[in-house]
C-alpha cells in the first residue's frame, strides 16, 4: 500500500476542523429539537394523567351515587364484556374507554363534570339543563353518532342500561309511560343515529 493511498482519505487539518464543527452544530440542533419534543411529550403525559385522575374520581363519585345494583351490573355487561357475533363467545375487555361511561351520566351530574374539569368532552353536545326523557334520548343519539370507542356493544345490555339510567334518574314516570314505550323510544333514537 502506498503512502498516497493511505493519506488520500485525510484532508488538511483546516477542512477537517470545519466539518467537525458543522456536525457538532447539527448535533446540538437535533439535541435541542429532541429536548423540546421530550418536554412536549412530558407535558402531554402530565395532562393525560390529570385527566385520567379526574375521570377516575368522577367514576368513583358516580358509583357512590348509584343506588340500583342492576345499573352497575349492566354498566359492566355493556362496557366490559364483548360478545363475538359469529361465535357468541364472550370476551372481557382489558381496557375500557371510561369517557364513554362518563358521557352516559354527564347530564345528571353536570356540576361534578365541571368540578372534575371534564366539560371539554361535551362542548359539542352539551346536555340541556332540563333533562327529560326525550332530551336524554336525543343526547344519547348525538353521543352515539359523534363519540364512541368503535367496539360493538351488546344491544340488549345497552337498552337495559339506558332503561335503568332513565329509571334511576327519574326520567320515567311509571304512571305515564310503561317500560315497553321507553324501550321503543330508545330503540327508535338509536336507529335514527345510524342515519
């Protein structure tokens, strides 16, 4: 091997020195950019943790408020169990979109929704202050169109859950409306939400 071949990859000291400085400046810029991204991610994680804590606190409050054990049972059946429509096999979800559960109860506990800073989830479909059976069904219709977790729920469990919610919060007057009429109204509202 000749000396010229050996030295061909080495430039004079000045040129090498400029290249090293250039790489160092680029590396510093990349590091600064990465640090800025890391701070953004850290801030988002902190914000998500606060939101998750607020959702958990609201759900804890909610479970203390619900007096009907059947309502809790149907919450579980509706949101924690998935049935394969082809095989009818039941699967238990490892994770649940808790916000969807909160949405079902938001109209009845708006003060707590604001207390736990969850109202941003409802800006586009904020429930009315005067909650009636038709307004709740309309709210659920809007909710099912706009916000869902893309996991099919058992229709019978959902209908029973809605009936129990309506009964729990006094939207159903037994002397004026029977259960079959309420179920019919709920089914109609949910059918219309597909359109």
